[in-house]
């Protein structure tokens, strides 16, 4: 009876040991698969992390370029405003010069007509008007000098007007070039803005993907730790089973009874 019980106990322990070893082997297979997945996710996270840093660097560079373009556009607009003010001032000066030229021409015309009248005046008319020839000639000389002075002034004013018009043309060309340049800068900034929007969208997607992978990786690591704990438990049970198998050999005191 005792011998039968002993064999039964050994058989139960053997079955238990085999079952534990099988479970340990199965869990190790599962653990290895999980560890392979963990390694894969870690590699993907490294790749995503590098992509994220690259995108962040690209966006930072785009921001620098956008700020520079914004500053350039501001400076160009100030120059356009200055050019417009200069054009207005030159226009006023040209108008004023034209008025002065016209005024001088009117005065010259009046003096010419006056001199013509003096030349046409007869001796009898001078006598009747109580005006001497000397006075008449003095008036004629004065008008002639006035005509000469006004003529010189008209020439100077005409030259000044020409210079103002040339300056106006140069400033107008500069203003047009500045407007074109500003349009070019605005176009470049628009491209950079669109590029930044695209890169930012990609960065957001990348960060979301990174967050998802980190969550999955944490879950996988927790599952791997759980499997490892199960394996450790099974190994402890197996060790206990092995210890229990150390029974007295045949012919010992227990069997002798």
C-alpha cells in the first residue's frame, strides 16, 4: 500500500513538472515574441523621434526666413511710402515752378506790349501827355531790362523744372521697382507660410504617431513584465516540485515499514 502511494506521488509530481515546464516554454515563446515587437516599436520610435527633430528644425528655419521676409517687406513698404511722399513733393514743386514760369511770361508779354506802345507814341502825343522823351526812354530801358531779367529767370525756372521732372521720373521708377520688389517678397513669404503650414501638419501627425507608439510600447512592456512574472512563478513552482521529489530511496525506513 505504501509502495503504491509512493509511485502515485512520483507520477503526480512528474505530471506537474512536465506541465510546468511546458507552460514555462510556452510563456517564453510568447515573451520572445513580445520582446521582438518591443524592439520593433523602439526602433520605430527612434525613427519617428529623428523625423520629429528634423521637422522641428525645418519649421524653425522657416520661421527665421519668414521673420526676415516680414522685416524686408516692412522696410520696403517704408521706402515706398517715402518715395510716394517725395513724388508728391516733386509734383508740387513742378506745379509751383510752372506757375512761376507762366507768371514771368505774362509779365514779359505785358512789358513787350508796353514797349511797343512807347515805340508807337508820336511827338505830339508825348507833348500832350506832358511826358518827355527822356522819361519815355528811361521807361523803355527799364522795361527792356525787366524783360531780360525775366527771360533769364524763365530759363532758370525751365532748367529747374526739367531737373525736377527728371528727378520725378527717377523716383517714380524707384517707386515702381519697390512695389515690384515688395510683391516678390510677399510671394516668397506666402510660399514659406504654406510650407510651414504643411510641415506643421506633418509634425502634428508625427507627434500623434509617436504618442500612440509610446502607449503601445508601454502596454507591450507591461505585458512582457507580466509574462516574466508568470515564468518566474512557474519556475519557482517547478523548483518546489523538484525539491519535493527528493524522497527516501527504496529500502529506507519508510519502505521497510
